[in-house]
């Protein structure tokens, strides 16, 4: 996953306009552009041939 794709709108922990990563809900006004370094996203795994969780810090070398 590229770093630019790590936005709230694609995060597993984002629902009903709120971030659910912490104990308190945080409203995100623009989830499609709000970048996060702590979220959890789904990404296709060629190794397992299924979608798997993708955690922050695992992005590919291309961070542009």
C-alpha cells in the first residue's frame, strides 16, 4: 500500500464519519483526504490470495 492511500475513508476503523482507533471517537470532516499513520486498511495479499489487514508503517518504499 502506498502512503498516499492511507486515508480515513479507507480505514477499517472508520465508520459513520468517526475514527474509532482510540477510546474516544473523533469526527473526521474529510475522510477521503485525511491521512493517518495509525489506521488499519484492507489490502490484497498475493501470498495468501485474500484481503488482509494492513497496518501503518508497512507501506511500500514509494512514499510519494
